[in-house]
């Protein structure tokens, strides 16, 4: 097992290893004095892991209730959120009780937002069961639900009390969903770590899970500790996301987040090479790595459509979009780009 400590507005551990889920109860007990624990999960994950989680919590002395949402992004909305907080109120959870987010990024973001707002804030524990949630969404305290106007538009920063990542749960992930998480893993290599990038290009899908997840979490920890509230360095985590969100939106979310980020990274990288921001060799390496994981590197959508969607991205600030652009493997730059130049930048990368 590997442990990474995050010292943000809350200090907490991220534990990564096999066989951790059956230890959930004792682990939660050590970080919070709750009497009741509400497990929030989805219709795919709860049948697989709900009983192990509930049994462990019960054994540790918690009174356990559970709330299961339909699997999928569609559940990350205002009405499911209200159902969840009503459920917590009906079950008399108090401020000293806790929520357990057992699932992927959808469950994690929704549960985190409920934890941030129910009774003006109660403790929550992230138990990520997708690769994406393990390396990204469970760490760093960004919580949100989607609004009809866009993804993640209503949320709060709220750090968990603990992240318990049992890598054995990844064994039941459909390969396609595992691949989606790989886009985020490649992103960390391109952003910060040539050694991680080299490991990924050498091993492909058979990379060493515990080591790689722990390394990604360390990298995210460093960014979150530098810029918890996303006003500077944390923006780099959006490599590939501005254009990726455009791809997701254009596909009406039939293209997954991971695949859209992969396409976004490839477009930004090609545009960077054309503008001289990175060498053609670096661009080839990045694009080859994305393709090596079976992720897409191109899109059928036109620059105009991607540009329009990118404009509604949260990262826009007035007339400027902060694009994250690779200079070399492990070295990316935040380039404030006038909106008037964004379309031609996207065009160059298609
Ligand atoms: P997800 O939570 O929808 O999970 C993907 C699918 O895998 C679902 O159908 C789920 O039921 C299933 N699943 C999960 N774990 C499983 C397991 N162990 N075995 C079998 N099936 C399993 O999607 P995701 O990719 O984990 O997360 C995407 C969400 O994360 C998006 O809403 C995105 O906005 C959010 N996100 C948040 C942050 C953040 O910092 N908060 C960062 C990145 C992404
Ligand atoms: N996933 C982006 C962030 O946590 O900032």
C-alpha cells in the first residue's frame, strides 16, 4: 500500500493498494467520529462492492444507510442532488456523521457536493472505483453537479477526510472505461513527469497500477497544495480539456470525458508543434502515446463548432482562454490566448 498526504485546507491521506475496501470501517473510524455513515453509490458499483463496504462499516460500529443512483453522468444533476440531501435529512444524519462516495467520478462529485452543502458541510470519504476517480476526481476537493447550461457549473471546493483507493476494484471495470482513465494518466506524464510518461509508453495498458496511481496522486497533491482554489498552477490539469469539453458537448456526451480529453490533448499538441511551441518529435511522442492506449487522436467536428463550445468553458476569463500547451514532455505552459485567436489555434491542430 502507498500513502500520499494532502495538506490543503484539510489535511488527509490518500491510501492506494489492494485489499483496502474491507478495511473501510476502521479507516473511517480513525478519521471521523461519526455514528452514522451514508454510502452513496451507483447501480453498477453498489451490487459489486456495496456489501463489503457496508459490512466493514457496520463491524466498525457505524449505523449504515445507503443511497444508490442510476449509473452515468445523467445522475449528476440538481434533482438527484436534492433527492440525496433529502434522504440524508430523512435518515437524520447530523453534522458529525459522514458520507462515503463509493464509485467513479460521478458518485464522487455528487457526494462531495452534498457533503459540502448538507447542514453547511459534513465529512465525506472518497472510495474511487474507476481509474479516472483514483488519479483525479477523488483528490483535490472539486465537487459539483451539472446544470442544463453545462457540466460542473454548480459546485464547491470541499476536501474529503480520506481517500481509500482499493485497486482491486479496478478489476471489474470494463476495459473501455479503464482506457478513459488512461487519458488522465497520460496527461500527468505530459504535464509533469517524463519518467511516468516513459513507463506508460513502455507498458501500455499493463502499467504498474499501484505505482502509477500513487505517482499521479502525488503530482495532483503537489498542484492542489500550491493552488487549491484553481487560480493558477492548477489550471494546468486542464491540458486537453478546453477543446475536449467542446468535443464532449458536440457529441452530446456520447463521447466519454476520457476520450474527449485524449482528442483535446492531440489537437493542442499538433497546434503547439505547428506554432513552434514544441518540437515535432515531442508532438509525435505524445500523440503516439495516446494512440498506444487505444484512445482517439482526431475528431470529425469542425473548428467552428469546437470553438463555440470552448467559449462556454469555465476556464474562459473575459476575452481570454487559458490554453495549456506542451513545450516538452513534463513541461507544459499556460498560454493566455485571445478568444479571437482560438479558432485558428484549433484549426491548426485538427
Ligand atoms: P463514472 O463515475 O460515470 O463511472 C464510469 C462507469 O463505470 C459507470 O457506469 C460506473 O457505474 C462504472 N463503474 C465504476 N466503477 C466500477 C467498477 N469498479 N467496476 C465496474 N463498473 C464500474 O465516470 P468516471 O469516468 O469515473 O468519472 C467521470 C466524472 O468525473 C465526470 O462527471 C467528470 O466531470 C468528473 N471529474 C471530476 C473531477 C474532479 O476533480 N472532481 C476530475 C475529473 C473528472
Ligand atoms: N481535474 C481538475 C482539477 O482537479 O483541478
